[in-house]
């Protein structure tokens, strides 16, 4: 356990605390600006991973028609059929050079950063002599910023060390909401219309679940960590927008941002998805009730006959008048 603690402190805690201290010293003793600057540095370092994630997601979307074809090829749900389908799916991923887990790379790397920053924020403002002694162990010998301890944690009226739920009104409610909204927008920019109905449902579920979950978590985090997550999301949106080819975003039925070509491509995908969904629904009706399509056609013909007879009656009445 001591070995794991040593690795954790050497790789995560010491670099993080010293970086925050140096930025705090350089930026006029502002803990809020040091956290925001630290966020920008982390996001810049992670740009290669973000590019890789974006490419992997695009490849996954391009493979959707082939994946659907494999699913249709193996309609049975027994164990052997599932194994064959999984084997063929993995072969397709390998051929295309896609790793489904690779799409989660930046999120996995962010987890230790969140945990480390959570602890670093609490440690950099010790309230007891024991806390000062413990904090001094994390500073490098050459770092003179230790003289600035304890940090002034006040930022735009918020105590960054205190938990968001204890922040003054309205910040205790506003901060979780804008963190959730920024995560919603970030996910929106990374999504594109999907031809698979199951994938669409999964996307919609994740689109709402993650922002709500993080908004609830933020309420129980130190305000400094909430500031980090918020600015990390905002910077991530900008990076995703430009790396992803300036794709548009659909909000409340309207397209925003993007280029003319990317907007047209997005709209074409929506039309294609609509056609595919209609075709899928028709096939389901035919499978469930072969006579269902005939009944629908009969009902449609009856309606058209009623309309035509009604129109002819109205014409005859007008001619009499």
C-alpha cells in the first residue's frame, strides 16, 4: 500500500500542488486563476488524445452500416450465434483500426486528475499546524512558492476550498447547473446522427445522464474542482469543434455553428436516418402481421375515397348556389 501511495504522490500530487503554487505566485495570488490556467495546460497536453478520440469516434460512425449488416446476418440470439457475431464484429474493428475503448481515453485519464485535484485543493489551504507540516512534504526544494501558503481561496465571492453546497446563493445552484450544461454541450458537439436505432437511444441516454450526474456530483465537490470541470468542458468544446471539422450542433430543432458543407452533411444524415427508421418500422410491421400493410393500404384508400366524395358534394352544392 505504501508503494502505491508513493507512486500516487510522486506522479499526481506533488506535480499538481507545485504547479498550482507556481501559477498562484505568477498570477497575483489568485487561486481561481491558477486553477483555470492549470486546466488550460492539462487540456493542451491532452490534445493528442482528443484528436485520437475524435478519429476513433468518426471511424465508429462510418462502420455503423457494416455493424448493422452483421446484426442482420445473425438474427438468432443463441450463444453460438452471439459468439460468431462478436468474432466478426471484432474482426471488422481490427480491419478498420478501431478500438471501441479508445474513445474513452481522455475520460479515463481525467479521473485521477479529478481525484488528485480534489485532494490538492483541500491540502493547499491547511487550517492546522499539522496540515502545514503535511503540505510541506509535497513541495519541491526549489519551489519558493511555499511562502505563499496558505492560499487565498476567495474567487468572485466563492471559497474555492469549501464545498459547492455551502457556497453563497446563487452560486450553490448556478455552479452545478452551468457545469451540467457545459458537459451537455460538449457531448452534443461530439455526437452525430446515427443510423442505428439502438445507438441513438444509447446516445440520448448518455447525453442526459452524464450532465445530470456531474451536476449532482459538483454540488458535493469543492468549488475549485467545479471550476476545473467547468473550464475543462468549455475548452474541450472549442478543441472538439475545430478538431472535429467544425461540425454543427442541433439545439431545440435548430442548427448552430458549423460550415455550409458540414451543415448540409448533417441534414443529409438526418434525412437518411429518417428513411432508415421508416423502413425498419415497415419491416417490423410485416414480420409481426403480414396482412398489416394491406390493412393500412385499405384504410388509406378508404380515406382518399371519402375525401374525394366529400369534395364532389361540395362542388355540386356550389354549382346549385
